[in-house]
C-alpha cells in the first residue's frame, strides 16, 4: 500500500507537471495566435499602402505624359514663333531697304 501511495504521488506530481506544461503551451499558442493576427493586420496595411503608392505612381505617370505633351506643344509653338519672327525680320529688312531707296530718290529729286 505504501508503495502504491508513493506511486500515486509520483503519478499525481507527473500529472500536475503535465497540466502546467499544457497550460504553458496553451499560453504560448495563444500568444502566437495573437502575433499571427497582428502580422496579418500589418500585412493588410502594407498591401493597402502599396496599392495607394501604386495609384500615386500611376497618377504621376499620367501627369508626366501630360507635361511631356504640353512641353512638345510649347516647343512646336516656339518653333512656329521663331519662323514668324524670321519672316518679320526679312519683311522688316525689305521695308527698310525700300525706305532707304525712297530716301535716296528724294535726295536726288531735291538736288
């Protein structure tokens, strides 16, 4: 009987140790589940941020194309204006020569 009592105490102690170990493992599992949920939330937030950044990049690409188009239009306008200025300079030179010619004719007539 005494031997059985000792064996019973040993089994009870082993059982208590196993129960304590099980509780510790359950606490670890619960902690890991909480960490997993937090990581999932963080991952979702990161994914949303990435999508937002991709949308911003796309918007900037559209704006860049618009600015490039505007720049090309401005360059074409400048080229056209440069050609008009050149034409006006040629016309101005022609008119200046005509006035000079008229001035010479008047000088000859006055003389």
